[in-house]
């Protein structure tokens, strides 16, 4: 993977966030990686390729993300991802 793509998959939460009591949705490591990909503007097919999983699996993770984040579409997922990224920065 290129450095820019690899950087997109860094953890959303830091130990400082956890210690400070900042609550993020409980996401699996793969869901976090998919969320990073969406935040980076990647298509499902690109995220799947980067993670070495099927595109259908990415779609399943997107469905789970939308449910956990209480949003209805990919744009809203990206907006929430931006909020989580800013919070963890």
C-alpha cells in the first residue's frame, strides 16, 4: 500500500481519548479501516482492494457502520468520520 492509503487507516481513538472519557461508537478494527477509507474518499471497490477483502464485505461493514453511527447514507458516514478524526487528532 502507498503511504497515503496506509495513513488513512490509523486508529480513530488514542489512549488519551479513552482516558479523557471521549466516547466513540464501538467499532471493530475492520469497520474503523472502512471508515477511514470512506473519510479518504475511496470507493467500496478501492477499500476492498486495499484491505484484501471482497467488495460485498465492505458493503456489509458500511451497513453496520450506518447502523452504529445512526446515519442513513455514505455522505453522513463521511461527515461522522470527519468528526471522529478531528476528535482523535
